[in-house]
């Protein structure tokens, strides 16, 4: 048996502007996907289990679906298995990361699966190669779409600055609250909408991207100094700029304002917007109040720590 786990992620600052080459800042969070590989002669099984991936079992060799509930996880796992030309294995995936919500669920599944399968088959891949291969696999499954941020954070953990290149940053952990609208979002559609707005109004949208990039650049220093009130102010400013780009939604705004009204130092959309998740920075001792207020506003809210460990091999438990 070989097992590995990898974290999800949040984009703290800079989404959308990063597509046009401005800096963004992301952090790995303490929600994880876990892949467990076992020898299974004559079969190639994928099984999923967990809070956010519902159970099913599929034998890729016979094509037999043993329990009929498809999950997005299978597409990434089977792409990893193809990469290694694997057979006679059973892969079990568990994940506590909500899918299609901007929290890096598919990257975490891909990275955990790749680490576990490669180790099980006797390949010792350096982390850099795990990140590069996972990014290529994720992009193939997603028809060419996917920034390197998700797979790099799932592999290396911590924080990353992305601006054409991906650069790790050594910063302390950051306690936050994630609010999930429960509405899946479509990153491709949101990116296309913002890029189309930029085509129509370059003189308006470029300065917005520039302002978002300036916020991302300042944020790392504020996390370093633990200047949370200024960091919160920048989250609010970044949120306003994302609204200006047209990626807000009523559900996201309700969660943002529920958090701010119950004492968050700042709150913003995380990821592509239009649905998916937002993040809030709690003030001293008010994390529970934020979560209660965001649940009242019909969100799934939970605490998360940014800056967590990347992919790791796991003992069987
Ligand atoms: O897919 P998400 O929700 O994690 O967001 C992607 C972030 C964007 O900047 C909108 C797109 C990208 O490729 O960087």
C-alpha cells in the first residue's frame, strides 16, 4: 500500500489580473485530498470516498461501473494512470475539498494520485517533476486550461507568487474563513468574460489589473509583518476591483457582507468568481461569529489555514 495527500488552495490576491501577467498570491490550505494505491491483480480500480467526492467504483480494464455515481475525480486519476501505463492497481481517493469552487480540488487529487502511484511503481520523482507533470495532466483533462498555481501549491505547499513565473514565498500561516456559495463556477467562462471586457475597454480594465497587481505585491509584506488590519483593507479593495470586472454574484456578496458585518478585517472573492468561494480574514477571536453569520447567509463556511504543507507520503490509517 502506498498513500499520499496534497492540499487545496486559495488565491489570496490577484485572480484575473494574473491572466494578463500581473502578480497574484496564493496559499495552500489545510483541506486535503488523499490517494491510496494497492496492488489489485487483473483490475484497474478507481474508488472515491469523502465529504465532497461521492462513492463509486470503476474498473478501467473491464469498463465495469461497480457503483454508479460519477465523480470529477475519476478523470484526473485515470489521466495519471495512463501517464504511467498502470494496471493491476486499485486507487482510492478521499477528499475534503469541495470541487468546482476554486479551492484547487482537481489539482490536489492529481498531485496526491501522481505522488502515490509513482512511488508505488518505484519511480522517485522530485517535487519539481511532480508539479510539472501534474500541471500537464490537469491541463490535458481541462482542455488546455489551468494556471500552474494550483498544482504548484498542491505540490510545494506554503505560498506562491505567480507572475508569469511561479515563486515560493516564506510567510507565516494565516488563519481565515472560507465561504462556499455551493454554486459551482466555470473558470473558463469567467476568464473569457473578463478578457472580453478588457478587449472592449482596455483603458478601463488595464488600470484595474494594475491596481490588483499592486495589491498582490504589497500583501506578502503585510502577511510577513502580521499586519492583519491592513491586509484586510487590501482584501476589501481587491474585492471591489473584482466586482468592477464583473465576476461578483449576489451569493458571493451576501457572504462577503455577512463576514464584514460580523467583524471580519476583510473579505473577498477567491478564484474566478461568478460562484464558488470567498475568503474572510477574522478579527481577534471572532472566527466562530464569522462562520455563524456566513452560514446564516446560506453559505457553507469553515475555518482554513493558508500556508500549509504540500504533498506528503502518508502512513496507512
Ligand atoms: O479556477 P479558480 O477559481 O481557482 O480561479 C482561477 C484564477 C484565474 O485568475 C481567474 C484564472 C487563472 O488561470 O489564473
